[in-house]
């Protein structure tokens, strides 16, 4: 009886002054204060974001603890078979959560099948698919596929699948604590990893670009488009010209970009089809939000365009015919030709640069938490 009582007391941290607290364990590995978590659940959003469609499901609302766990998962190289690759290896914060390589390197230096997508404003894509080729049905579904990819992080069936990973994670002292605080018990499952990663990804909201500063000052809920079409006082004349070209339909003298890349989040219209990058394209590709597009190239799903002038030139003269081509890029059955002047092309590039959100790219709450 005395032995049993002693064992019970040893398990009770309140009665055992030598017991190690959760924070002491966490502090050995992570720069995280469990008593003072970053605010992920209640970001300050501009008024004009009230028009955005949010793909966050009611079953996975963002919490500070859940997103904190997601941040650890996102940066943890232990989630690859040989401890060399994390999600953040291919989605680098200082580059707008993309990679400046055409294709990214996997855990054994194999190359990924597509260019790394930017992640900012992922929560505002209104469609029911993720990845360039739309093969995932949600942010949750998308989040663990790279982990189980034979090239990217390696936990495929040949390496024990996700079961092998959860066993590995259970042996890392910080995960039982983080999972218990997030889900009320320390059981690690793929579904819970998906939920936490998705919370962190959706918390990457971009609202602090030069564009946002200008729109905040100009916003008028009673004006068409909230006043987005008027000149922004913080823009140069060239940037305002580029904004006008971006917003106006081709029939009205613009470039029609906003028809697919929808302000104010610049997420893709879910009805969009492909952009004529290759002749005869049959796959319908989606794209990420244009926020932070100016931080780093290359661009497109295959990384085939190296810079923003090249992106503009594609839509100006390079759209090619194919079954998957978006009808808006195929007027009267002929691939789009905008016939932009050099000054107009330069103005569009200047406007796209105003979508850079330095705050998102440097915010500590989205940075590597590991010591």
C-alpha cells in the first residue's frame, strides 16, 4: 500500500517539487512560452476583407494552441524519414513561403514534381481543392501529403507510412505535451497533424502590404468595389496605372487580371481554368494568392518563368491554345493577345510589387520555433 501511495505521489507534479514542468520540457527544444502564445485565432483584418470567402471549416477553427502545434510541425525536420526536410524547407518565410529554386529538393535530394506554392492567404481560396493540380480536397488533406511523398519527406509505404511517423513523434518529448494541450490527450494521429498544420497555414493572412495600406486609406463601403478603383495616395503614378490595368476588363482597356486573381485577397477565382502555359494543356491548374508574388521567382506550376516581366509577357503574347484553357484567355476562340505597351507592362509589374507583405515574411509567430 505504501508503494502504491508513493507511486501516486511521484506522478502528481503538485506534490513533487522535483517534477519537470511542461514548460521546462518545451524550453529544451522550442522557443515557445506555453503561457503566452502568439495570437493566431483573432487577427486584425481590414474592413474590406469582409467580402472574402474563408475556407476554414467550423470543425477546425483556428486556436492559438492548435496553430502553435502546427508551427512546430511545419518546421520540424523530424517529419522526414532522415531528419533533413521540413515543410518550411520548401516554403521559406523570407521568400513569401515559397522556394527560389525551380523545383525543390526532397529528403534524398530528389526534385519535387512542381514548383513550391506561396502560402499566404491560403484560407481565402473559395474552391474545394488544393495543390497546383487540385489533387487534394482541402487544406487539411493537402497538409500531410508531402510528408508521405516518396520524394519530398519520405514517409511512404516503403518507410512505414504515417504509422511509422506517429511512432517516431511519440518518442519526441515535446509532441505528447503539445498534442495534449491542443486535443486534451497526447494521442498523435494523422488527422490531428492535419488539423494543426491547417490551422497554422490558414493563420498566414496577408494584410500589411503597400496595397493594403493604400486600400485601407481609400476604403469606402458605399463606393463601387469599396473604392479600390480610385487612386491610392501612397502609390506612385506608375503603381496606380498598373492597378487600373490589373482591375479593368480587357474590353475597358485593362488587362483583366482581376477576373481570375480576385482582390482584396488576390486569391484565385475557383471557376478559373488553366492559363495556356503549354500548348494542348489538359490539366486545370490553380494558383496561390498573388500576395508576395514579387518577393521571389520563379513562377508558374513548373517554375518555367523566371521573373515578373516574364509573367506579364506570358499573358500579353504567350497564352497557348489547349482544352483546359480558361475561356477568359481565349476570346473568340483565339488565345489572348493584350498588345500592351512597354510602359503598361512595367506598370503592371510595379503594381504586383505593391502586394509584398514584409510583415508576413518576418513575423516571429510564423518563424522557426526550434532552438
